[in-house]
C-alpha cells in the first residue's frame, strides 16, 4: 500500500549546514495496517510524515502509494499535497470555529472537485459522525465541544474524504491522560472499522505499543528498529530502543562463551556470569549490554535459590508501594537493579533476598 524507500529530507540550518532530519528512511505498510513512527522529540518523525504528505520536498528517495509514485528523486516526480489526497490530523488540529459540528465535516466535501449531491454529503457526514460518536452533537457549535470531542471532530473531517491513507501526527497529545487513554481505544476501533491504512506519529511508547501493527523506532533521523510491538518490547536490538521503550536495567559485560547454534551466551558482568539471549551471533570478547526489565527480575524470600543459573542474592535498598505492585531497588555491590514485586511480598529495606534473572528475558543489546 505504502512504500517509503531511502527517504532523505533536509532543512537549511544555521550557517549553511544542512539539518539531516530524515536519513535513509525505508519501510513498507500493507493495506489496512496501523504503522507507527516512534521516537524522542526531534528524531525526524514529523519530517517523515510531512514528506509522505507532500508538505516537505525530500532530497532523495521514493514514496509510492497504492502503485502511484508520489515522490521519486530519480524519476523527478513530486506530486503536490492536494493531488495526493491523504487524510491528515496534526497535533494542533484546527477545527473551524465559526461552523457547527456538521458543517466542519461537510465543508471538505462541499469544496471538493466533482461535488456530491446534497443528500449523499449528508449521509456520509452522519456516517462518520456516528463512527466518532458525535452524531448527537451535529448541530452544536464546534467551539462548544470538549477537547476530546474536538479531537474526534478533526478525525471525522479527515475520514469523511475516505482517504487511501490517514496520516496522524501526535493527535492525542493535547488531551489529558485519562482522555488520551480512552481515545486510544476509540482510535483503534475506528481504524479497524474503516480498515484505513494509518501512519501514526508519537513519542509515547505506550500509545505506540497499544495501537500499532508495526512500529519503527527512530533516533537521529534514522529507523533503528522496525518490528511488531511485542518484539520491540521483548527483543530490543539496541540500548537506545530498550531504554526508550519502557523501564529496563542495563548490565554491561563481556561475552565469554556460548553460541554454537544456540541463542544463549555467557556474559561476564559486575554481578557475575549471566546466561543471556541473543538472536545475533556475539563475538567472543566483545563488549555488550544486557537489558532486563524490572518485571522479569524474579524475587523470592525462600532460604535457597530455586534456580542454579542467573541466580544471586541481593540487598533490598528501597521499596515503593504502588497499590497493584511494588517497585524495589536492589543492590549488589556497585550495581543497582530495579525490580517489581507483588504487594503482599515481605520486602523491607535492608533485607537480603534471592533474585533470579530469567535467561530468556536477559537480552543482549549493542553497547553503543
Ligand atoms: N522547518 C525546519 N527548519 C529547520 N529545521 C527543522 C525544521 N523542522 C524540523 N527541523 C529539525 O529537524 C529535526 C527533526 O524534526 P522533526 O521531524 O520535527 O522531529 P520530531 O517530529 O520527531 O520531533 C530536528 O532537529 C528539528 O529541529
Ligand atoms: Mg513532531
């Protein structure tokens, strides 16, 4: 459906040096899928999305939508945004304040080429308003809507054109936390209802994990990992990805053995030799980092450790009770480990406890 190949987009920076905002960005999105560009502020997400929309003119690369080349540096093709006909909702969504809800959505249809009959416009507007649960407010002035309702209105306005591709740039970022979570479910529902191919931009990892079929994690203008949400979370390739997606512990170390057709390796770390997982071969003697998430640090107050590998004793340094779980800070000499425990566990600061790091969840990542 959408192919972006070797896309590079630059801006003129200060003192003549170009800002390379998107570099060698390559990805494919299948029909009807929800694809997310995720990364910290300034990593090039908006630039990539605006390049797809035709609002920026890339330096090089190719963008093909549904078999139509909308940009190609090699073939010297650049289709202007209005010829691409994608639906767009940006962070600063602007509803038209002097119009009511119905008019906000019908206006794009009324000014479009090949105007539809009035009855058909009405039917289409009411259909999308129903989908975003605003049909009962069709006559209300747009400015008298709540933040979440205005957001849904902006979405309805993009959807009413029945675009091939929906481009969303941090569309939930102006909403408060509770509403953002609710809208997340709504978005997912609407996207699967309309089966519309969606490119979503966010810096919020939980939003990306919850919504996406696939996620491209970006850093400094480049895609650093592209995979399904679970794989991004459970099998990060680099320290950057592991750190950006959720909370994790890092243990630096040297590879001292393992491999040989296996996915497990021995790594010498500050807390001893650990058995860790890597899908890629690790050269003996190389420096790597081991990422382990707090929820994968298993704690037990039994007398003896239950496991023989990746098992050690630690001292509980700090305990924070959070209702449904406890956050614990453990200490092993120089190394601090964050863990998560059940609230019923007997965990007082100063106590010693057995800790087991599941080898399957100890992920070798590039040290960078
Ligand atoms: N119009 C512009 N002129 C110059 N530099 C820009 C412009 N827009 C963005 N940039 C720069 O390009 C880089 C990527 O920006 P952007 O795509 O907006 O990142 P993101 O959306 O991931 O926060 C940043 O370094 C930013 O400062
Ligand atoms: Mg942005």
